[in-house]
C-alpha cells in the first residue's frame, strides 16, 4: 500500500514539476529580451525589494569592472556577460557567481542566482530619480493645495459678513461672546479645518482671524452649493 501510494505521489510530483518548468519556459520566452552589454553599461542599476535598510547600486563598466555601491561605499568586482544563454558572471569579494539575467521590460532587469535560487530585481537609477521627482511634484502640489485651503484670497478684506454673522448669533445667545461663536464654528468644521494647521499657514494671525476664515469658507461653500442647485434645476 505504501509503495503504491509513494509511487502515485512521485508521479504526481513529477507531472507537477514538468508542468511548472514548461510554464516557466513559456513565460520566460514571452518576457525576456536579449541582453546586450551596451544596455547594462549604459546606466546604473538600483536594487529593489531588499529586506535590509541598505542602499545597493550596481554599475557595469565597459571594461568588465563591476562597481557595487552600498550606502555610498564602493566595492570593486568584475562581471562577464554571456549573451549566448542570457546569463552573467559576477565576481564580488573574490567569489564568482552565475546568474540568469532577464530584461523583463525597459529599465528593469531580473537576476536569478543559480547556486541558491535567490533573485534580485534591478531598476534603472534614472527611472528612480524620475519617480522621486514625480512624487516630489505631487507633494508640492499637495502643499500648494493645502496652503490654498488654509488661507484667504490675497484680495480678501475684513468685511461686514463676519461681524453680521457674529451679531446675529449673539442676539440668539446673549450670554456668549464672539469667541464662543468661533469655538462653535470650529466644532462644526473640525473634520475639515484644523486650527493648529491653519496657524501654521497664518502665524501672525489671531483666533479672531480664524473665525473670519471659517465664516468666509462657510459662505463659499454655501455659494457653491447654491450654484450647483441652480445648475441642476436648469
């Protein structure tokens, strides 16, 4: 019984591995592009998906030198590209290892270490710089939007709308004052406008000005909602 069961399991494992290897070959054939020396030497490559906090950078030079930069410290090695079977020999710290090398898509290469089944994904460092620049632009856009969110227009002048709103509120609440009014408005819009954040963008302004700000934003919101209602009716 055990022998038959073992035989079935063995056949199943063999069939599974054959299927997996066949699938991997099809995938590899579909995605890989021929690696040329000019392709890998034309740029520096940053290591992605490293489990440590270290920064790795690989530079393949035309003369066969390999520079591996770890957190800014450069180690010298060597490499040899074997175009016939899309592999590369990399010598680091006197030890030479062979890797299968795939160009999965532009600006990315995939290295598969034959001895340990480990893999590395390298990305063109220029692409990382471009992504960083793009992310920085997003941050700047967010900062600009936040600035606009927490500041009044340059042409804003102290007007009667705030005083009118306070006066009407005090008539209904005779035992309270303007700062009670501001506190109430702050509670109403606490999920939208935060006083401490407003203060960052308006360091010379007072809490009284914060009240003006809230009333102005409330008016703008109501005007926008009224305009939307009119458009819907049309």
